[in-house]
């Protein structure tokens, strides 16, 4: 585990996060535009596999950027745009990182970014958002719906803003991440399902969305 463009369908609206790429379409944002606070945000993932024993591997992306537009009175106008630097992947294992950057997986030489851009949103009965958008990984774009929880940071002593959080799954093979791996000399079976974890802290007064 992530056009969190996340992202990696996902956070914090997963998601939700970044300096907009040139391919982003012009948007007219609703009131309340927030810029990603990268130092207080995370875009991570969990992969599962088995060799002799079952195991899981956590990782994250160190570099990402994005914008979120949100108005509590008009949740359907929520917009998220997140761009992740695929080469910034970090699993705390340089050999694994090199494999994931290779053409067997993210192929960062040809596809340097992961992108998520929302198209629509709706408010659920439990107060969370369903955000529909396009996730692009390795040049392949899939339409996704991701759950997003919003927490506004308005308490005394905090900087006004919002925190978007999301956890969701992707099928890595749907994005061409079809590589194989080995562990201790044994072939590793990697699950198709990768769990994405996004927590995006934002601050207000971002510039408007642009192409």
C-alpha cells in the first residue's frame, strides 16, 4: 500500500493531499480552502504476504503535497487533490524500497507520481464523507470511492484548519503492480489487497485550485 493523486481512490480525505500537477482540471472551490501541512500529515500503507509464515509490511511516502476545499454547510462540494512522490517510498528496508521503485512495481523512472483527484462527495448518515475520485498509479487511472472522516481543529491554542483521515483498500494488480519478491531465499506470495492509510492535517488560506 497508493489518480493517497493520495492515493495513493484516501483522509484524511487520502487522501487527500498536494502541489497540484499540471494535469489537474481547473476547479472553482467552495468556501474554505486548505493547504496540506506535510509535517503533520502521513500517507502510508500496509501490505500482506506469506512465505514460510504470513507477514505484513508497513511503509509510507515521505514526500507529498495537496489541497483540500471544504465547506461544512456544503459537503457535496468537497474537493481533494493529492500528489505523492512515488520514489519517496520508505519501508525501513532499502532492498524492499529499491524493489518497489523498480519497473516490477511503481516504475518511478517512468511514473514518478501517484495522484488522487476527487470528482464528487456526499455526506453519510454517520457524518463521514464518501469521496469519489480518480486514483492514478503507474499511469493507470481507476475511479474509486473512499471514506473520509473530517475533524476541524478549532480548539484553543491550535491553528485553525481541518484533519482529513481515511483508510481503504486497493487492488495493486488493477494498477499494474504485479511484481514478485523473495524472502530469505523463498518466493513470497504478496496479497493483491493493499491497505492505504491517510491522515492529512491542513491549514487555511491556500491559493485557489488552478491548472
